[in-house]
C-alpha cells in the first residue's frame, strides 16, 4: 500500500498549479451565507477550499486553448505529496506481463498529442432547480487543452491483457482525508480503454502536467466527463467487472429516462455517466457588460461528447429569430470549436443574448436540462445580459 504525506497545505498546492497565486480568505463554507472567493492573480473562483475546487471565469475561456494557470481544478480527496520518491505506474490484474512503468520509461514510448475538452460532470449544477447539494459550479468547470502522452492501449498491449478483461480499474495517489473515506477508485470499459484517443497524459499545453491537474500523469478520455479523467495515476488493473466502491457503483450515475425533481430512483433505473452532451458558452462580452452603441463581436466556444458540433445559433433579444453564428476551425471529436458573430449597429438599450449549439447526432441544447439528483451535465441554452449606452 502506498503511503502519502497528508500535511501538504492548500497554499503550497496553489503555488504549484498557478505560479504563486495567493488565496484571499478561507474559501466557501456555505453557498447561502458566503460569496465565492477569488484567487489573486489567476482570477480563479474558489468554490471549495478542502478539497480544493477552482472555477475558471467564463471570459478566460475565450480562445482555442485554455491556459494552464486559468484551467479549473477539481479535487475529490486530499492532495498527495509529489516528488518524495520516483513516480511509477503499476499495470496489472488480468495481464500476462504485469509491470511498473517509470515516468522516463513512459516518455520513451510513442508520444501523441490530442486537443480535448475536460469538463466536470457537475459543471452548471448551480442552475438546477430545485437546488442541489455539491460544489456549486456555474459555467467555468471546463477547459480545452492539448494533452500529450502515451496511448493507454500501448501499455495494455505490452501487459498482455487477457480475454476475460472487461474493465480497467484506475487508482490515483490522492489519499482519503480519513480512514473511513474510500479511495477514489474508478473504472472504464475495456473498449474505451483500447480507444487510441484514450491517453495517459504527462504534458498539458506543451508543459509538464501541472501538479493540481494530476501531474505527473493523468488519464485523458476525450468526449467523456471529467469523473473518468483520473489524476495522479498510480495503478491500472485489468478486471472482469466494474470497479467496486461508492465512486463507481453509486456515484456518477444518471437516470435512464427523465424523472421529476425529488424522484427516488432504484439502482436499476440508473446508468453510468459517461459521454458529455452538446453545449456552448458565450465568452465575450462578459455578462453584465456596458457597451458603446455601434458594432460588436460576440464570441464563444461549443463542444459535445460523441461526434462534433455542426452549428451554433444566436438570438439577440427575446423575440429575435435564431441566426447562424460562424464556426471556426475543423470539427474533431472530443475537442471544442470557437464561434463568433457580428452584432452590428447595436442601439442603446438592455439586451439578452442567447446561444445554442447542435451536434452531428442531431442533438441541440435545450432551454433547460432535465433534473437529476446529482446535478450532472447541465447544458441549458447559454445567455447573458448586457446594456448598450
């Protein structure tokens, strides 16, 4: 069993991930009685201090890649101590040739780069009604980075995975805060593990993977929600069945069909949460902006899980028809696309701008998202208000 230093401070963790950012205050104890605290330099919103959860302001998502120091942070357990001993990744279970891989050994294998959206499953939880417990993410628990590393399938083939292997169990180095807290053990089906786009990433946007983003290595599963993107990866085990434990067997599950708010569902009525749904965000101008009369450019990003974004539409004002925005870049599964439209000759007044995206599966963002008890996968039509003077 691996042992980790539990004494690492939140301030140390912040310095490692955003280059010396100091947190003003102690975080948010209650949504009803406290406002979110902002980290000084990076402008990240502190949604939780223990474990550390940092949200990206939407305006920082205005571009193709999200800078590392602006990228949201999601933590489940305590922060591990990194660098006290050489890092290794154990691959075993239903394998003919189990072995441990050092970071240097991984970097001698073929390296691949994939741009992909990482989004917390609970992004947008704050917009569900009735309100739900959990981290009150608004729009910024998402980011787009270029991830570099080795294909998971390359390690599994070298391990000689056996015919009976149906799932791949994944365990990180983050220690539970108490002996009663279970480890964050997750698994993915063998078919997804063998997908050539599933990576063990050691770099993010051309830099070594930052500490609070899972450095020195994490799993990258393009198109799937962030609960599968395990950080601080230490152990990979091939197994016949899904991983046991609360984080796999009862957590991160969705209703098979929409249920009314407050409905109590049986385990048989739930399925694992995997693929993200289609979604778009307005990244410029900022919500609540005061603008001069005249011409303005409205910009944003859009993504989906399976397939790719095929169109983004916008409407300025409550009774305006939907019009097509201009998509930029090439479509790629798991990646996002930027979009823009020209708002010409804006006249004085107060406005609501709405945006919705559609994907290659024929899905379009709904007005609101069907309620679920955990507040997962909010993808209601995005909107902002602004005033022209």
